[in-house]
């Protein structure tokens, strides 16, 4: 351990766990030693990740039909005070 408290992990360990430079690790104190675990990065979702989740069964709708449905719902929510 360096005077700054830095520890060098052997290359074989880094390779085995696919830890690259900059990998964030959690240091967990255990009765029998210290456990290092990578911080689980949360995936950033895009609209493409959700494409195709909701299936529509029926005839295709035109843009005009969809816009009319949106307008109708907007008016209904506005009338209920929930917009």
C-alpha cells in the first residue's frame, strides 16, 4: 500500500474481472478482510429500448386519427381539471 493508501491490483485479477482503469469499486470492510466490488452502473435507456413493447392489434391508425385521439384526451382531462 502506498503512503496515500493506494493499492495496486494485480493484472491477472483486473483481467479476470474485466476491471479497466477508472472502474469504480465499493470497498466493504469484513471481519476476515476487505471485499472489493464494482459499482453497478445504471443503464441509461433511450426511446429505442422501449420500441415495440406495447403491441397494437387492429387496423393501422393515421397521424390524423392519433392527433384527434390526443386532442380528445387533452380536452377530457382539461374538463376534469387534470391536465
